[in-house]
C-alpha cells in the first residue's frame, strides 16, 4: 500500500486503524510506504492485538520527519504486539521499526527488531511520553543517525550518560564520544608488526640466481 495523500491519507500504508481494536494474526506487511506516519501499520486510539506478524521493508521517507517505518502508535491506544519481526523498515524521522507516543502504553513481547533505520532517533524503536512495556525482545543491527540505534524512550537523554556512545553523521557530527568510543574517535590507530625468528623473506632478496634471471624476461614480456 501507499499512503501519499494529505492528512489523514498520509499514514498507514499497509493498515490504518482508528478507534477500533483489530486482531491481526500471521500477516506480512512488506514494502508499504507512507508520506508521514506508520508505513506498515498506523494505530490511533486503538488497542490492536498484533501477533506473529512480519513488518519488512516498509518506508516513511518522502515527508521529512516521518515516524514509524514498521508501525506507528498514536496517543490513547495500548496495542499488544507479540512474536513479531520488524526488519529493514525505515523512517525519515524517529522510529525505524516502531514509534509510540503520548498516553499510549504498548506492550511489545518476544519481538525482533533487526536492521531498521531511523534518520533521527530510535532505529529499532522510539517511545516518548508513554509507558511502553518491552519484554524479551531482541534488537540487532538497527541504526539511528542521531541517537539510540536500538531503542529510545525520550529524546537526547542518552547524552547524559558517560557510559553510552553519543554522536551521529551529517548534521549530527562525526563519530561518537563518551568513554572508550570517544577515545577511539579522537585516536589514530597505528600498527606494530614483529617478525618472528623464522623468516623466509631473505629468500626473496637479491642477488638472484640463474633461474630467476631467466624467468624475469618471460614474466615482464
């Protein structure tokens, strides 16, 4: 599906749910797009029950600041998402895999977020203002250009922790600082090689014998 119209037709490329409580089981949301919110699924004031579903390759990228590549949860709803896979979804704003905001309290259990991308925050998942419950989930190889490659519960709070790498690319700077990551960013690694006692390199040094002198003209042509 492709939701590329004006509001509210700019959200929910795969599925749009408002004020209802649909049960979605064993479904695949693949290569859907939305101009603003929730390319795979958009849920507003809805307590959806989503189980054993796959969200793959859904994109919110046309409209700058689009949220929730795989799924977008609007305020007022408390969706339950169980045993689902979010992979290679992307958002031009926050929440490559999933975005939840406001008074909604999503419960996400035994889900996998892998290789999702957010151009701002929360590559795998982004939660703000609500009380999301994330239980037994796996976050692998998710990317965010600003912060929170795996998960963000609010904007910019990660910069306050000295143990977490903070940084980005483009307008967000280059590399990362804090702790070991900061040391590596501002260091230039140099290699040191130690040759062992058993060294075959002298056999390749001149002067060469008759055999090599005969072969060289053939190799050079």
